[in-house]
C-alpha cells in the first residue's frame, strides 16, 4: 500500500503494510528534475537510505540507483564497489505533449546462473541501462511493459482485472507484464481512496524497484 503524505501537493510518499512502514521517499527540493531519496524510515540518517530515483529534466526517463551520490563524482579508477549501481530504468514516451501510460517501459539488470542479479555500475551521467540496451541487444536485461486493457462488452469499455485490489477508477491504475510471459502479472498499481494506492509486485521486481516505478508515475 502506498500513501501520499499531506495530500497531492506533498513531496513525500511512503509504502507500508498494515501498521508497518517499509519505505519512504522524500523529494530533493534543490533538484530541477524529479529527484527522490528513498529510505527505510522517516529519519534523515544516511544509513537508512537504500536508493535514489532521478529523472531527466523532461521527466521522460527515471533511473533508480542504490546510492545517493551523483554520477561523475567518482574516479573511474576506483573499484566498482565504490560506484553507484543502477537498479532500474523507467522511460515514458510523449504523444502530442502528453505521456501515455501504455508507452511506459521498465528495464532492469538480469540475473546470472546462480540467480544473483547482474550489477550495472555507473561512473558517469552519460551511462545508463537504457543506453546499454540500445547499444547491445544481447544485454542480460529484463524488460517490462504495461498490460493493455481488454474490451468488456458488458461495460462497453476497455478494462483491466485487478482482482478486487483496486477500488477506484483512475488514470494512475496500471499493470506490468514481461513480454516473454504476458499471462503473468509482475506488478499492479491502483487507487484505493484519495490518499492510498494498492501496490502488488512479484519477481523479478523487489520492493524498492516496484516503489520507484510507482513514484515515477506520480510525477506525470
């Protein structure tokens, strides 16, 4: 469950189970683009931070990192462990100036033979999972796309089945699938009431990645 704090204009978002806070996102106010720090509690302690989500100025690309450090602040000669790891890239295409939900795509590092996620290290601001994907079609990356709604003759509309998890119709509601297995839902997100949204996810997503995807969509 995702909760917006203090209404729609708030810069904070949190994801929680009943009576248990899991993740909190805070907007970085000095950033011209959308930029969030994600932590496991509401404190400002550095050891509670688990990731950062940043967009380009047009808010058409969002990158999820495991650290808050800006790309380019480290020397390429340093060990890879000192760099940021890119955990997901979320992109949106625009049509006539408006973002369309069905054109959202997600790219994540794949897993190796022992089921460990392949790290994607970032040294400069020019490097990204998206650009690696464009350069190398054989890259071990996982792609997700939005599930298209199906025509319902009774309702005379295109609909998605959220199995009762979503209570209100909203442009924010969506489901993600993997093109290789379109019958399996990887993530679904939708409005429950004015301040709460249901967030369900499964492998290959983790909680941090699912939360970041939802955060990026709030930035429409």
